[in-house]
């Protein structure tokens, strides 16, 4: 369906949990352990997907927290795969639990993988993630490619003075492997903007004129795609603050506690819990329809916006 600004909403980002084993600098730094709070059940997630398909959703991305902490992840993937009308299922993971799972995820029906990777230097990676293992991520990437995931997308959030000196090392990964490295602009999803840490895509392009524009992978994507001539993979620049893409936004988010957030950069949320508990899919559909219709025109990044939730709680 369309929202009131004429945008067609076809993409659902579904956060399966707030739990995560890492404490990334831009996401959960300083937070304590993520408890298993009032997460939706597998059937509640599937009900939401089935209803949203009726409203025009064709693509689902599973996020977290870390979605691979859900013991019923494979059943959730296969359940979504069985929903008539779903064209693509993707997942974003930090890669810590990916080794040994790629083939099972493919068999369950997962189409694509995005793997968070903010440094290629083991000690720096460990510091940025609060104890993560770069070796596990590297193993997970290789296994994902072997299992047939192509391209494998690697998400790097650049922080000025921290990991922005690794841009060329990341781009080098695309030379011989079908990976799509995406540099994501730091977003103000905490109490402070920290604009001084933000590295824009324009900065990256000015320093690397050899990068040439590439055809976008799919309609409505947030990334501007580039590649180096002769390289197998590609590079994406996602710049929600310096290059807004709100006019073409086609997504909404449902968090693990049943709250629907129509826009990442606005605090507006709608609870689906009462509609879920009613057992009536008509009520659930109308609740979601109203939330989509009232999706904000644009995010409020750069407008003294203060998010009431961290990225791990919103769902990536």
C-alpha cells in the first residue's frame, strides 16, 4: 500500500530480538547485558508477515540485536518463506554465530546476507565491538559465499579517527570476491549527534575518483553503488544524513516487542500487541494500515533529533 505521501511500502524490517553478544561503539556502547524481554513468538512474527503481505510487503529483512540468538531462527525463516507473496528474505548479522550455519539458512529459504564488519584489523575490531572475533566473521563470510549467497553485503559504519583509514582496505575486498562493501554514515541514534565523527560518502568519492557509478541492485535501495573497473564486487554508500532518501523510502520496522516504527529517524511508534492478542487479523491489518498511512514524510536527523532508543532496540 501507499502512505499519505504516495510512497509504496513493500519492505519490512523485522527485529527478532534486542539481545546481542556485542557492544558496538555506535550501537550499544555502555549498555549492560540485553535481557530476553517480551519478545514476540515465532507465530506472532509470522502473523505480522502474513498480514503485511496483504498490504503489499514483498521483502522481509531479519535484524536485531543479533537475530541468530533466536533458537527458532530457521523455523522463522522457513515460515516466512512459506508465505505466498514474499519475494525476498534477507538477514543482517554481526557474524559471530554464522560459521557452520550458512547452508542451513539457505535451505530454510534465506536469500541474502548482510554482515556487519567495521574493521579488518583484529584488535581494532575487538575494541569496536566490545569483544567480537574478526576470525569468526571472516569464516562466516567465506562460508556464506560457498553456500551460494551472492553478493554478500558487508556493512561498515565509518567513525572519523577510528576506522576511516581502512576504506581502501575494505574496497580491496571487492577485487576478487562477489562482496558488496557498504559504507554507512554514522546516524545520531543516541543522546548526542556526534556529527564530528560522521564520514560522508562525498568525502570517500572525492578521495577516490577511480570509483565509477554502478547500476543499483534494486529499486528504492538507500545505497549509491560504485565499483572499480575490473573488480568482481562493488561498493555502496549509504548516507541518510548528508543524502536523504526519504522520498523513495519503502520500509517500516517492527521491533521485537511488537512496536511498529514507520521511520528510523522519528520516535513515532505504534503498538501491535493489543491487535496480536485479540487474535483478529482484521484488527491487526487495520492497525498496521493506519501506521503505514501516517508514516512521517522524512526523518529528523540533523534537526536536534534525539532517538528514544538505541539501534539495537530499533532493529538495525
